[in-house]
C-alpha cells in the first residue's frame, strides 16, 4: 500500500506495528501505538484469511474467518476512529476520517442473512461458505458505519468497501498451499512476473484503488469518475481491467444479503463479541 501511495503522489510512510486480529486483546494496544506514532486516523482493513480447511477459532473462540475478516476489523476500526486526539464518540464523529474495508468478488456468492450462524455453532463448517460470508460481512460493516457516521465524502466518516480484484498474494496459503510456498521464496519482481503470467494483479496494482479511496479529495471535470469516493459504495475490482486507473466500477445490482436489517444485526453481533476487549471510548463509538 505504501508503494501504491507513493506511485499516486501521496506522501506515505510505513511502520511495522504488529497486531494479530485473531486476538482481540491486541487491537486496542495497536491502535494506541498507531496514534502515538502519528499515523493518519483513516484505516484500510486489508488483512484477511481464506479457506481455513478445518473449523478453527480465534483466541476469543470466534470462527477464524469471521473473527479475522469481520470482527477483528470491526474492533480495529472502532479503536482507531474513536481516537484521533479525542476522548468521546461525539467528538470523533466531527473529524474527517475514512474507513475502507477490503472485500472480494467472492462476496457476490454469499448466502448471508440476519439469521446466519456466523460461528458455525449449529451448521456443518464449510471453508468456502465461511469465506464468502465474511467478505459479505466486510461490505455490510462498511455500509452500516457509513449510515451511522456519514453519507458522503464531506461527512465525519466516509466508509466504503472494495474488491481489489484477483491478486498474487499469500492469501492462497490454504486453498493453493503449493503456490503460496512458491511465492514465499520469490522476490517481489519474480512474484510480479508470475502475476502477469497468470493474469493477476500485482500487490501494488491491487492497492492503488484502496489508496485512492483513502486519499482522493479533489475533482476533475475531465475525469468525473476520478472525483470523490461514494460513501457506502462497494467497488468491484474484478470488473476493471488490470492496470486501469482507479476507481473500479461500483456494484449497483441488488444483493439478497445487502440490506439495513442484516447490517444492523451483524454490527450488533460484532459489538457483543468485541466489546469486552475494547476501550470505553471504542465501546461508546460502536454503541
């Protein structure tokens, strides 16, 4: 993401601050470290896990893909956005911030509803179902956050979601373990050559649109699609040509799971699961 930001002319720097989203107790300390380091209050939720073969749970007992891809990011956003030098949730909502949730085109296959067994407590575990539903969850969190905190690029919090498109990364470590092992031994240049050969995006190419969503503020009459990001938008990278300029197209078709009632149930579920590990400020922010 730093490379993509630099390529886009954005002043960027990178710090190595560890945080395991499979352990909610680490999130608040990470957020404080990020704020202390002077990082921007906006947040890109791009960590992810796909295709865990057996039912596995996080430190707090949450199904791993739901725990990392949804609940972990929910907690991270709450802790980061409630800080920014302010002490209360009311104050933070007056500060311009952005939250971008990285989803996937796999979300289009989700069978997600307000009655979902998010934890696989009753239904038989299926790795694919867990993944696609978690990616739908990322879209729903972005939608709900935007409904709660703002609806356009000038609001206190602009929140949206994005599918970066098929990318040559290590997310295939469970679904294609041999490919993941191969990539781990490659140089970045070798990995990028492989990406081109397989018609995938390089990590830098995939990051460009996410960086655009985090940083774009101007207007361009000659390029109207290069203007402000759409709050609550779901951008589909799989619908854009590799190498094309951001942003990718917005997904505007109806999805059975994408509705206010489901997003509110998901928000409440995430709040209940994460609240014991959040600061009072973050708890107030998600209330």
